[in-house]
């Protein structure tokens, strides 16, 4: 073996000293006998049973192509199989459990607790809670989120749930329309998330009342129990930060997917798609709870985002510190 | 029935790109789309190898598995084809494909993709064999005419083989025995979960 390598080296050196080749070998780095040997037959002795082994022998799958498409220079990306395994396995299954699980939890909660009513009933007097800009921002984000969720779930689950019912032609027509809807409605959603952050971040910094709220589980499970709270209680803050952080991750990964290969290679695209799907499914689950408690689950809550005016009794029960501050009354617990 | 496969012997490929050109010409493939490409690894260095790559028509095709609208199908010969009428251009098949086979025409601004296009093993699509509709959407259907894919048929060094998997693997094994070493039947382990011989 060593003798053969030396002979090979000698041949190459003699070629290198031939005048006709002088220019070509002038800048060549010195090579050891070992690398010449592997260079000559890099794949000798390797079986073709394993592409990864072949790629290692050739030092990676990134090559060169003469066509003007850089993506085409990646010869093999076996990671595609990992991506497939992830989205067809854990992501799809866990996502279904998350979303359906939350629906079941909410149904059970409704059956046990019923609609949370205002203990003292409607007072007839209202307090301004959200102005027009607040409500515009909320519904801009909410309506675009609903469209994004439905079109996104269609991409993930439509093949199994909808395609068998409506058939391939109708399903493709619908999916194509929803794909465009998803791409374009993404923009108002991102604008909404940014506006929400700017408008409400000041009210969503954690404070001492949040510990009390969390310790009492917000009084959700006990009638008549109302932990003190400023404009937003700990539960609402959890929703806020979920939407902001989840929305940010979904938006950034979504931009990667909207502009494929502008910002990353194939592996970045795969990673971003998984992040997009996972955080979207988590956020869907969280927002389901928000939608429930803001509408069916609690008397008086929907007015906040509908008219912007909430009943005073509702406000005193759920946001007593905020009411006191708005009305210039002594803050409860600080008298 | 034969199970159609491609086999690329990297010891023989000379990067002439004739397969790429033949494919583009045969199927009138639009600008910016390459159903087949030649990738050169270690270009200009010791151990340089060129590999002609296209859709390998996998046994358990990832594109088929991940397609949200289920537009792929497999022919009796094991060729993976798809319907451009059903494709929505989402790009998932490109993320899943180990070989980078799916291609998309630019349909609009930014990253908006059109209907996916890929190697058909010269066997068209769901339309009637050798119909005008099939020709326009998917290119020539050589298999229906009793011919094999043009890229392999006209490969001057016979680095690229196409046809019944058992037969092309047999040819490759013979070569390996004759020259005393293998070079890897590119993509076979990934596409068919089997070896073409050593």
C-alpha cells in the first residue's frame, strides 16, 4: 500500500515538473501520499449501501452546477427524511392532541363551572375599557388569525379530513385559494401583533397581583372568588405574551417560508416550517381558551372588545385595582 | 412488471451535461426549471466526481407522503408522477425530497410558486398517453412508446442508466467486478433502501 502510494506520488511529481503542466501545478498545495491515495479513488472500498457514507467520503453534498440555481448544487439532503418524519409524525399528532385536547378541556370546564356570571349582576353603569384603536388592533389580529388558522390547518390536516369528503378537484381549488389567503393575510396579522405590543405592553408587565391571581387560579374554579387585578390579570398577560412571542416566532418563520431561500438554505427552510407549525398549533390551543373566556365563558367580558365599554360591576369584580385607578378611588388593599 | 430506476455511476460521468440538455429539449422544459442536473463534487480537487441527478422515483417517496393535496401517484412501473391540475405549489415536496427534484416556475412576485414540475421518467402524467394535454404539461411520454428516458439513452459514457432496476443493477455489478471497486450507485440507499451491489 505504502509503496503504491509512493509510486503514485512520484508519478504526480514527475507530471508536475513537465513543462507543459508547469502552469497548472504552479499554485497547487503540497499533498501527502495519503491524500493522493484517497484522492485518486476516494470511494474505493465503500459500498453503496449508505448515501451518508458516500457523502462523507466526498466531504459533503454541496457541489457545483453549471445551471443558475444555487439550490441545485446540493446533491443529496437526507435531512428531508427527518423533516418528513417530524411533520408526518410528532408535529401532526401532538398538534391534533393540543387543539382537540383544549376543546375537550373547555367543554368539560363549561359543563362543570357553567358560564361565569357577574356576582352582583349588571349595574347598568359602564366604564370605558378599550378605545377604538385598541379594538381595531384586536379584531385586525383576531380576524386575520382565524383565516390563517383555517388555511393553515387545511394544509396540515385537510388531506385527511376534507379531501375524502369533497374530492380532489374541489379540495385543490379550495387549498389554492387558502394558500393565497394565508400568504397575504399574514401581513395584517404581523401588523396587528406589532400594534398590540406597542399598545398594551405597558399593562402586561408582571406585578405582585399576578402571584395572587395564579395562586387562586384566577378564581376560575370557585364562585365568588376574585383576586385583585389591574387592567390585565395574570391570565390575560399569559395570553398577551403568548400572542406576542408566539406571533413573533410564527411571523419570522413565516417570512422565511413566504420568501423561500431568500434568507436560508434548505435546512433553514425545514427548521422554519417545523417552528411555524409547532408554535402555530400551540398558539391555536391557547387562543381557543381566550376565545372561550372572552365570549361564552364569562358574562360581560365580550363587551370589552365589542363596544369597548364594560359594566362597572364586572370591572370591579375582575379588575378592581384598575377601576380604582381609573375612578381615582383608594386602591383596594392600600387603604 | 419492471420496476423502473435510475442508476448513476459516478466513475463514468464526465459532466458533459448532455443529459440535462436532452431532457430540456425533449420535454420543452420552461426557463428556470431543470428536471435533471449535473452536480460536481470536489470540483478541481483530487477525487472530483460528477453526478447527474433527477427524481429517483423512490420506493417510499417523501414527496408523496408530505403533499398536502395528495397530488402524487405511483405507476405500475414504480415511477412517481403527479397531477399539475391538483398541485397547489406549496413547496413541501422540495423540502422533503432528498434529491432536490421538484422544481417550481416563478408564478408571481417574491416566492410565489407555480405548479411543481419534475422528472417523469419520460412517462408523462395522468392525461391520456401521448395526448396534447400531456405533452404540454409533462412533456413526452417515451415509456408509452416503448422507449426509455432520453437522458440515459443518449449518455455517451453510459454513466447514467435507466430501466428495470434489476437489469441496471446487474450492469453496474458487472462493472464493479471488472474494475475492482464501486463508486456508489448514487442515491440508491436513500431512494430504494437497497444496494445496487458493491
